[in-house]
């Protein structure tokens, strides 16, 4: 139980650190947020929890393929925010990303990569 609590605290602290940095410096906060910190932490937790190498490599592999269709959202968000407000923009971007992801998954399925 203590291990799980430490795991949650470290992971939460990282998210809080990034949001605090973003408040102080837009570019630095974005740079750190763009780093795959959550993925790196996940890989560490999987390793520490003695998951098989196949589980760890699959996580890294699929993370790569899942990141690609999420990137357009980061261009759409700043465009829509002044026009629609935060919540409508956020919901619109999530829906947009889901649609893009589905199309992307169907496209790369032809390459033998199954994301769904």
C-alpha cells in the first residue's frame, strides 16, 4: 500500500510541477509537458513492478502510434479557444481527436498495425 501511495504522489507531483511551470513560463511549461514524462514514468513503474519486457516494449511501441493522431489537436485548440471558450474548445478538440484517431487507425491498419 505504501508503494502505491508513493507511486501516486510522484506521478501527481509531476503533473503539478508542469502546470506550475506553465503558469510561470509558457514556453518552458509547454516544453516539459511535451516531453514524454508520463510515458517514461509508466515504463519505470512497469519495470519496477517486474512486468515482462514484452509488456514494456509494447507500451512504448503503441504510445508512439497513439501520439501521432493527437498532435493536430494542439494546433486546433489555440485556434478555437478565442472563438468558443475553454470548455467548448476542449470538448471539440477531444471529439476531433477521436475522429482523427479512428481514421488514422483505419489507415495504418493497412500497414499491419492494429490500434483498435
